[in-house]
């Protein structure tokens, strides 16, 4: 999936993916994680005057996504495996 540059294109691209298959779940999970951590970083910078590096934020996002993928393991090992393989590739 190539990232879009315009907000309308981004939302259209996200809506076009089927959130019931592993690829759609992974795309939405990644999007949500990026938005969440970006917002937390923004609040931290504004209200606590603390800053994380880009690498630090990337590691946090990666860890959160890996943990979330692993949380699918008990319910659906196949889904978890496919998503983790894609995430690590």
C-alpha cells in the first residue's frame, strides 16, 4: 500500500480496505497506532515539555502493533501469523 499525501485520499484509501481480512486489520491497526502515538507526543510536548526522538516513537508504534498482533494468537493463530509475517517483512 502506497501512502497518500492528501487527507481525502488517505481516508478514501482506508475505507476501501476490507477490515475483515488480515491485511485490512493490519492497515487499520497501524493507522490507529500512528495517530494515537502522534497525539500523545503532541500532548507531551505541549503540556510536559518532554520530547521523544523519531526513532523512539517508531519503536513504541512497532511494539504496540506487535503486541496487538500477538493478542490475536489465542483466537486465531492463522490470522496472527499472517499479520506478523507481513509486519516483519
